[in-house]
C-alpha cells in the first residue's frame, strides 16, 4: 500500500469510528407517544396533543448578519473610510473581534457559517457557478452537514433568511425545483432574496420562498435591493413577534452589498465626493493610523507594502486618478448605505423589547475586498470575467453614472488592497489575511458584561454555528433524519465574551481557494499564493511552482515578515499539517480554474445534454444555467403564434438583460432579432416583410462563420419564408447574461433592448416556442 492510500485508509477508519458512537442527541427527537388517557367515553378520557418543539428556557433570539466583499479596513468601525455609525453603535454595545477569519470567497464562507464545518466538508470548495464533480467541490449541501437553521427550527425557533443565498446548485435554481437545497428546505421557514453570487441591486432577480417574484417598485420610484431586504426582514420580524412572542427567532440577513455591481443611490455617493483624491497609497496609511488610534490592531502591527503587481498612485495619469477616485466614492457610499439599512433592521429588533436577550453576530464581509474589478475597474463587470475590459476613456465618459442602473460597475483592484489594510492581498487569496481576515462584531447585552471591548483570539467562520448552539443551550445532534452528522469543526466563542485574555480554543485551521492555500497552527501560518486574483481565466494548475511563506502571526499581526528561510523545519511541519487537513476535509484535487466552467460548472441541470427545447408562454425566470446554451453554436428559434387582426407586439423570447443577451420580439408589425454584446455593441435585424394576422410561424436562425461561433449569419423567417439576414457578431458572448434569465412571452429584470421596457409582454397568443441546437 502506498503512503497516500494508507493515509486515506486511516482517515476513513477514523471517520466511520466517529459515526459509530452512540448518539447523544438525534433529530427528530423521539416521539414520546400519546400522553393522555383513552377510556370508553370522553368522560373517561384525557386528551393530549402531540408535543411541539420548545426552545430551551432563556434561549436568546439570534440575528446573524453577513455583508459581502468588505475588507478588514473598509468600515469606520475598524478604521476604514466608509462611515458606519450603526456598526459603531453595535460595537460599543458589544465586542469587536480582530482575528476572525472567512474562507476568501462567497459560497464557501456561507457554507462554513451555516454548518459549523469546513467549506470543503460541506461540498463548497468553490462558488456554485464553478462547481466540479468532486466531493469537496460539487456545491451539493450534504445531508451529514445539517444547517444551524434546521437544528434551531427543530428546537423551537422561528427561522427566516433574507438576501443573498449562494448555496443552491446552479442547475437546481429552476421554477420546478428540485428544492431540497433551497433555503426553505435547509431549515429556514421563510426566505426572501436572490440566488447566485450577485444580482443587479436596482433590478434584482428575487424569490419569495421558492417562487420567483418581481420588485414592488422600479429604480425610478426609489427601489434598491438592500432597502427592500431590510423592509422584508422588518416585516417578518414584526409578524413573528406579534404571533409568536414566546418563541425565539433566528434571523439571517445576508446583503448583496457590497459585492459588484456597486449600485447605490446618488445622494449617498455625493457625500464622498473628493474624499479619495489622495489615492490608495495614502488611504492605506490613513486607515492604518486610524486602526492604531482605535486599538483594533496591536501596537506592534506593521503596514504591509504594496505588491509590485499594483501601480503606485503617483504613477497614474490625471484621467486615471479622476476615474479611480470616483470608483472608490461609489464603493464607500455603498457600504455606508448598507450600514444604514442594517441599522434600520437592528433598530426594529431593539423595539421588540427583547434586545437584552438577543445575540447579534455581525460578520463584516464574507471575504476581503474584491480584486475582480480588474486593474482599471469596469462599467461592465460580468463582461470583464470573459476577457472584455473597459479602458479608462470608456469609463470616464460615464463617470457621473457610476452606481446607477445603467452600469455593472466595479472598482480598480488597488482599492480592494487598500481597504484590506494592514494585510496583504485580497478576496480569493486564502494564503493571506487580506483574503480571509474580516471583522466580527458581537452583541448580547444579557451576557456581555463589559461592552465595547476587543477580542483577539483566533477564530473562523465555522465557529459561528457552535456559538449559537452553546448560547441557546442546544446539544448538537449526532444524527438528523437517520443520517450520521460530521462533527462540528468550529469552536464556540462564548468563552471569550467576558474574558479578553482567555487562551485560544481554535488552534488549527486550513484555508484553500483556487489553489491559494494556507494552514494556521498554534500561532504560526504557512501559505502559498497561486496566481493573481484579477486574472480570471486560464490559470494553470502548476502548484509545484508555488512559493510557500511562513509567518509567526501570534507576534506578526499583518503577516509582514516571511520567516520561511529562517525556519525551514517549521515550514515543513506546517506543510505536512496542510496536507493532513486537506485529505481530511476533501480539499484535493486542487484546481486554479475560476471561470472555466462559469454558469454552474459541469454539474447536472435540466438543460444538460439536450439539443431541443419546447416552451409555452409564461416560461419565465429560467436561470442561465438551465437555459439553452446558444453561444458558439448553430441554432434555430421558432415561435408559433396567433396574431390578432389589429396586430401584436412584445417579446417572444429573451435571454439576458442590459449587460448582454439577445431578444426576439415584434414591434411596429415587424419581427426583430437583437443581440446585445456585453452591453457595448448591438446588432438589430428587422424583418423585410410585415408579420401577417392569423396563425403564423416566426423564426430566427444563426449559422456560425467559423470564428469560434462568435459571429455568423443571422436569418429571419416568416411562415418559413426568408425575411431578412445580416452578419452578426457577439453571439459567443451570451454568457454575460448569467445574472439575468431566459424568458418566453415577456422579459423580466433589465431588458436586452433599448427599443422597449420590461416586461413588454407579447400581446398575441404564443402557442409554443421551440429552440433547436444544431
């Protein structure tokens, strides 16, 4: 037996041994049976209703808040430039943790947060859009990693989730399920929010439980997603308190802010005008100075230098400086706006009269600041994922529109680095704290005796669930519905609430994301960075060439001094520790690929393997991962319709939205096909003949010309007869529609074409629509 096989055998033996221990707690709890008395008559009998789960006496309400893409040094509460007065208030009432860690990416952090296990253990080694068919990477929430919501629900809690849910396999986000990996089947009795990694903050793709719903207002009427989420959470909380005042609640509030697109009302942006003209190098120094004054970093902490891969602010042109400064104004406004909306929710919790016995766990970011906006930033961020970059001149032409519904905008990479002060690197980089160190603020007036304090014990996002269990007095179940559970990996934080000098309980933790990897053990951290986080395509799996670094982080807070050359034996020890943890947690096989399979990886979906699709009117909000994949392929679309004598108009089929996609529609009596290439170029093909009344077949056909399917001849047909053709480009860029949906008979969300407004429903009768891939 080789060494690797022997190691795997030992790990498997240990795993099964853990699961053969007699269960201390099971869910569902054993049925006590009928507790009354049954006689011959009612007079001889005593009724008894089936017992309902009741939370342990004194169990607190729990509010779990998670922001998105916020660096350690972004919020004013931790020295950053964005005003966060509501977070400041919460910290003054509770505790700040400055050695709390995430996984460096969205879905994985959420999986660890809600299960108390490591992200690969739960199957979330990557985001769901890039899932792969290996146990640590498939994005299928395992039945042996029960969620904290499910355990709380079965122990007498009301449960609800609001906002970003990034843990349902992309191929299962459909109007017909399956739903067993949606929030409402993973312990949350109510869900309102969006699926996937990001959404348009002005025109989001929303779900209420498992039903697709549309925003109640338009951007012109003042709609914004974060405010909508706060309104919904407040409404649910008030109902819960009115109807079940004796039942504790678990409220999970996960914003889409401040993930790109950086969308925020203009009045908030204007508050920051001119505040970042000094640039990212000076900003980073300012943040570091404030962090020292606030005491959120140790006195001996050092500000790490700018990586050589990032430009110095002083090296930039005036146009670059003007654009980049505005990008950061938008980001800071977005974070301040988010703080305000979260503050409204917390204000409502205070008004319930149960604030003293409410445990608030506020994780300020699911990873560090995002470097996915490219070195110049972008006004078409999704397009940049596929290699289309917006240069400075293009963005400057729209500088006053940044943050508005018109753009899918993101900031330049160095701002992410700056707001991760004092650490190295950014989101995705799990080898360095710039990717994994996030602020945590905890409040529980009934149990925290000295509010306003700082805690510096090492902790990880998988510690949140164990904290909630201990706070509620709930024993974690060893089996749920007959499935033996993987033991909790995290350690409760409660020991630290009233003892700032308590020794660490979380002493070993691995990190891995896209081949960036590290392991922490007893105050030391070894890590290897793999690639640049803004190089989103084509990374190679050449891990043997990565250089490992070593830091004594118990003394070196910011990873400022690499000791690998000085302590080679310690480095080897930690490399072996990483290997052990990697095998134990399903981290292998490593892969650097981020976007090679974007749209749901190569996992199962309702569209996979099909070449022919038939839809009826009303087939709307079909997510990109389960829509026909037309890019780069010859295809034909045929709509069988009935046109009334007075004519008809409207969308027959559309896939995508403002930032990319295509639409086949009727307007002014003509059939029109329009392709929108990354929101940049549009090609419009209009039929040469009018569409007659009566039963009609309307068609569009595309034949690639050999340029990787990205261009070719498009042809329109009316009743099988040619009705116009043109050379079209950009057909191969339809993946930029991935945050929008495929809609038949109307168009939801933002619209592909400027020729109409949503939903532009077809006013005739659409009998069927057929899509054939050739």
